[in-house]
C-alpha cells in the first residue's frame, strides 16, 4: 500500500483542501504517512499570497529531489495556489516534479497519483518522466471539498462553503489562483455540518475567500436576508453544533442583516475578523478596498454594539507601494482607535500579474520591516491589555485536546477565539465549560485547574 505525505502551506482553506485530498487518497487504498522518508508520494499544497510562501515551497521541493537517490520511483507534486498561478512554468523551476494540480482540480489528485504510480511500475527507471499539469477551470469544483475525515476526539472542523473571489484588490493574487466566486448550495453545506455533528463535532468554521459575500450572485435573498445570513441560521439550527465561526470576510460584507444576526444567533460566537489592510484613505483607494478609514471604524463600533464582549481581529499591510510616513501614521492611529484583539501585520509582497506589483514608489524592505515592527508593538500592547483584563474572570472554553507546547496540559478556545491552557483530565476533551483565568502570557491565557474538580 503506497504511502503519501502532504505538506500544507498557507491558509485554512489550504488545510481543508489537503484534508479532502487525503480522504480521497485513503479511499483509493493509499495510506497517509507522517514523515517524508516513509512516502512513495510527496505533495506540497502551496500558497501564493506572499512571495516567501512560494519560495519556501520551491526550496522544499528542491530538497525533496535528493530522496530519489534511494527511491527513484518517488512521485513529487505541487498542488494549490502556486500550482494554479505558475502552472507549466513550474516544470522549469522544478524539472523533477511529476504533478502540478490547480485549485479547481483537487478532486482529480487521487486519479493522477494512481496513474503516475502505475506508469512507474511499468517503466524503466531511466525512462523519460511525463509530468501531469492540470490547472484548467472546472464547473462545480466548489462542491468537491466535503465529507472530511475526522481524527479521534476531534470536536472542531472547517467547512468549505465557496471558492473564488470577485474583489480584485490591487495587491491580491487570489482571484487568479481561486477563480471567480462559486458557492455550494445551503442544503449541501447543512448536510455536511449535520454529519459532522453526528460524529461529535461541536464547533464549525465556515470557510471562503470572501466568506460573508457567499452566494450573492447565485442565490436569492429571503425576507431581506442575504444568502450568507440564511446559511448562518441554518447551520446554527443543527443539533449538536454549539459554536459557529466564519473566515475570511471583507468589511463590505458586514451588512445590516449580518450585524443583526450577531444579536439573535447565540451560537454565532463573539468574534469577527475585520481586515483593515490600511488606515489611509489614499492607500485604501489604490488598494481597491471599497471603504474609508472612517467607515471601517464606524463598522467596528456597530459590530461591538451588536453583541457585548465582541472581539475583533484584523489583517494589515505595511509598505504598500507609495505608502508615506503620513499614510503609515494613519494606519497606526486607526489601530490605536479600534484596539484590535489581535492582528496579522504583513509587509507588502509583490505578486506577479497584480496591479500593485508594477506601481511606482515601491517601498524598501528596510522601511517595510521598521513599519512592521512598529505596528506590531501597537497591536501587541492592545492584545496584552485585553488578555490581562481577563485575569480573575471565568471564560467559557471548548476543550480541543492536549496543548501544543505542553502535552501534560489541555487547551481550548474561548468564544472570542483566545487560546486557554489549563490542567485537566481526558474526560474534559470535547466539553464546554468555564475556566477561571489566572494569568496571561503572549497571546495565551492560563486557567485555574481547581474549577475542573
């Protein structure tokens, strides 16, 4: 039985895609292995959001080539966003690669792997390798990522509800790598969530490139509710599901019906991701973001007013082409004003074939790094203050299992998506209960084990 190793780069969508590929391979009789040295097939599921992610994958593939010295029939492949963006050209970058599969063809991977292994068995080692490249579009591909395999005791799961993006932000390659917006039918998504609940899952996270714009061009409004709010209602109604999250959204997708949903759907957790990208109106316009700094701040205030204790996290880019000291200061000021519960701060990375890549006034890496560190200091100060404010309080958590950094302790997440580490017993895994917070460190909370007695 051939062994397959998959390494995933990038976002939760990529993680979910890898899970689906694994499931399909297992159904075809393959076994998933945890080490490259045990594998007959090694697949890298790639990311194209930043150049560093692509370079990591290419560098990794170069190192994997050495394994062919002892395993000449080893199959090596690229999957995902970089595969979609670069396609056939990856065979020049990595001439030893056998498989390049784009984002709309994950459901074909098992077939392609089988064909490649079969050809290896019936060919001489020195025969010319014939790589497979498939980056074509395929109608209905959004409905092929479903019915995932669960690990023993798994109580949280990601559910892909759509593929693609129509926003075309100036810095982003996603519309090129994931295609246009395509949503799965609500009934199909709910059926998957119901199956997950029957298997013990208590929390689901709905995934999409612009998740809160789900179905806007495909499905009708009902009672003035958008398709996304209709979906949230249906998922929240599934017995056994106790918490519902979603990512990654866009500020323009937080419309009145979605904000109102937070005030009446108790299973919808008190956490929203609200990507800012910049606090400068001038830069936001060049980025093609569709909102101003003032509108963003007012939106954050409305969201917090809809539900007490709401946590807001964000994504921010520093060093976008043409960003002046004044533009950066406006971003800094808005971060101070909004006071995010956490934020991912990124240095701008040019992506091939995006408008921003050829803009004038590109910012030096040294200045990007300085601004990145300065803004991280602002964000981290607010994070620390919010965590410190929770010391001495009780926080409801869903226990997910052992802590990553100390397997002698357990770990879970609060409704506001904060990691809580505490001492407990195996019986607590999968349970929802309050933990008294005793201290905070970095981005993690620590709880009093006495409350679990």
